[in-house]
C-alpha cells in the first residue's frame, strides 16, 4: 500500500483525506497532512476516525517540517493547494524521489508545467493530474468511437458548456479565487481545465488558437467568466468551444462532424448518424447538387451519469496502482523506461493522465488568454516568456483596479 501525504486541506484535500482514511482507496493509506490550518488535527480526528490521536496521521504546518521530519513516512504526495503553488510543491517532491498526484491545473503558465514534467521524468517517478472526467463512461465511449474512425476524418467540433454556474459567494470564498494574482486567471484555468483536457484528449492539439473573452462579464473582476475559443488544426479540422460560468440555464453538449457521420453527446445521451457514403468520395462523384444521393441512419445510446466520489476514487486508485508498480520495479527497468520516454509521452501507461496532459491543457488555456488579450490568433505551443509578460501585465492591471 502506498503511503501518501496530502498537501493542502481545503475542499478537495478534505475530500481525498476522508476517502483514503475510510479505506475507500485500496492502494493508498493516509500518513501525513501538510496544512497551515490550526484546526487540521481536530478536523482529521472528527472526520477520519480519530486518526491523529491514534498516531495514524501526522500533521505538519509547512513543507519544510514535512520533509525534515517525515521523509520515511510517505511515498507520494497529493497536491490540493492553490494553483500557483503547484509547480514548486511538485518539483520539490520529484527531487525528493516522491510520486505526485496533482489537482488541476498543473500551474498557471506553460513554462512551469513543462518544467514539472521534465523534473518528473528525470526523477523517474509517477506524475499524474486529477482530470477525473477521463473516467466518465460517456467520454470513454466517445473516445473509442473516434479512435475507431466511426465517423471518418473529423471536419469540425462544436462544444458548449454552461453547466458550471458560479455565484459571487463562490468567487469570494477564497482570497486567491478568480484573480490573476491568486489563481492565474478565472473560469478557463479553473473549471475549464476539465473541459480543455477532454478536448485535447479527444481531438489532439491544434495548430493555433483564437479567442474572444469579455473579461468579468458577469462579475466585478477582470478575469474570465466566459470564453469563446476557435481551434484550427493542421489537417483542416476546426473547433468552436463556448464556455460560461454566468448563465443560469445548464447546457452541455459536444457535436462532431466527420466525413462518414456525425456525433452529438449530451449529459445522458449519445447519438451517432452514419452516412451511406464517405463525404470526400460523395462530393467528387455525386450527380446531384446536395444530399439527395446521401442517406443516413441514427443510433442512440443512453449514457450513465457519474456523480459523487466515484470518478475521483478511480483516479486515486489508479495513481496508487501506478506507484505500486513503479516501486516494485528494479532500477534498470526504471532507467529503460526513462530512456524510452519522449517529449510527448512518459512510459507509465498505467496512469490515466500524465504531465504532458497538464502541459497540453495549459497550452490551450494560455493560448486563449493571450489571443483574447492581443486580439489575434496565437500559435501552439505558446511562447512561454511572452505569456509570463502578459500575466505580469494582467496582475498589474488588477492591482490598479483594486486600488
């Protein structure tokens, strides 16, 4: 069993602490919690069956205390701190030989995310991001359909998501939330990370990004609470991504148009239309002016709607399994894995995600922010130094607005 230390005891840190301490994650045991909260011991005792009083869980006020006093007590860390703290926390763990499961996003800029992944490969440890929607049955089914080429070459994708409505009470729930200084952005770098990870997992990485963002459309801040993004791909595929945290009506769907068919996926239903002929062939050989010689059939599938802790349980369990596998390998096996690793993949196929996924999702996010700010399309990969200059400017503008 893998012994873990949770860094940060906010909402998600508490959620994972309860799940692990209650034995819901078969591969993990909770050994330490690192938090500045003076109420941590009391909370752990009340919610984790008296684990502190029993000596099962140790509390540390900062990372220095953790590493100075408990190096032998844990094998891995779970990072649930504010976004901008993720890179330094992860890199320190990698250099100490610890495995890392990190909440999204990897960080607040692409340079940090790239460094995190590089450090994890050099250390030969497991590094996974918590993109739990990868475990949803609807997306697994959709991924297989696309990989199997059921609708041919993908021509265009349209996604709308207004299902993350957030009140002003939410935005004020933490000093770091919904700010350039504290969070490194707004909706896209928070809730939008799950959607953008799903996008890059299903459709790959675009060549360029164009975005329109009406900063603070629904709130009194200058980060994003809504975004419209266009993705252009090298093979000609195009995508439109519309995301809002300010609309009251919940709408979630993805539509994918291909040369052999069309897919629409909603929360609880997937429909796929199959064309009688591939459009690329049909366009060249049809004798009519439109679709008179093309027929289509439709299949409809009811989808399971995941909720509660189960998607997170799968990610935590998967992380524990990957760490157990890595810990049971001998040094030569690990060296061979590192030698075979490339810039885009690390040889830990057992993980649901890896550090490259964290980079990719931030590439889309930072590309969108930069495009909206500059008023023109941005090439992927993003120029990291240019993005940091943009981020510094937005932080400065924010401080001017706030006085």
